[in-house]
């Protein structure tokens, strides 16, 4: 909501810094995309001792077909890459939600299946892959709003150099990372095609976990880094 609201209400910036944890001495130069699809199975209610499968059986069958399709596609990508594939370049998928319900007349099973997309897999390519699956007759699929392509920027540029200089000024050794998650960058990058990266103190591996926390020393260092970055960007010609 925040990023989409900003697109509607803010002017396009000259530079864009996404505030996401990268470690105070690192910048994030790319995020994988995301694709969510809802798979539903529906059957008339029947006795559990009967011969027919349940809606949940059909749903699990459909999920297995999705997994196999992704594995086959991944095997082709890995072969094309010489047998090895970084996590950032891999097509990943997992079940995010499972539900089952019945009202005495009909039983329904539903799953939300989420995928993380590398740059070589834009959402329309994933849609074509899923459309090619031979689904059970009781199953339907509906794609959600969370279908965003991957984003990645170059290792060098005015914005990148400003951060490298600022991190060194605080005694750090600048690092570059890419993330297997998704951020607001994925939401705004098509509308705002400006120099962009993500930066922020903290360990991204702790995101959305009970142990998520921030070292205050890293927080202080990141403030000094950003102050130096603002100054350098104010003095430099804008990249176009």
C-alpha cells in the first residue's frame, strides 16, 4: 500500500533508495520477483469411506503437478547454466497457505502457491508455464495481484559510488548483495526508471522472525553513511 500510494502522490525522484536491511556496510543491487496463484479444488460432499478422492486429494495432486513443472523448468535452466545456478537465478516455489471447508453439500480445498522469480522469469512467462499444466477437472487457478518482475541494477553508478565512499568513511569494506525476496523496488521500478538500490542496517536473514532485531552501533553507522550519501548526491550531476 505504501509504495503504490507513493506512486500516486509523489513526483518521480532523481534517485531512489529503498530502506531494507542489507547490513550497514552493504548495498542491495537486486531483488527477485514474486508470483502468487490460488489453486482451488471443489467436489460434492461424500462419505470419507467411499472410493472417490476428496477435494484436498485433488488439491495436493495439483500442487504436485506445479512442483514437478517448476522442477522440470529449473532443470533446463541449470543445464543451460552449465549445471550450477545461484539462488538469485533460480525459480523457486512453495505453498504459502492451505484451507479446507465443507458445508455438507460441497467440499472445497484451496492453496496459495507463491513463487520467487529470477530476472529470466518475468510474470508472463510463469503464467504461460502454469497454463500449460494438465489440471485435474475439479481444479481451477486464479492469479493474484502479487505478480511482480525481478529488479537488478548495475554494480557502478553515481548512487553506488556515493555509498561505497560513505561506507569506507565509516571504516567499513563495501559489499554488494542481491536478495531472493521482494521489496518496494519491484513495485515502483517500471514507473520510476531512475538509479535505485536498497540500503539499511540489520540482518535480512532475521526479517519476519521472532528474533528480528537491530544492532544500535550498526544503526548509528548507517545514519552517518546516509548523511554522506545525501551530501555527495547533492553535489553530483544526476544520472539519466
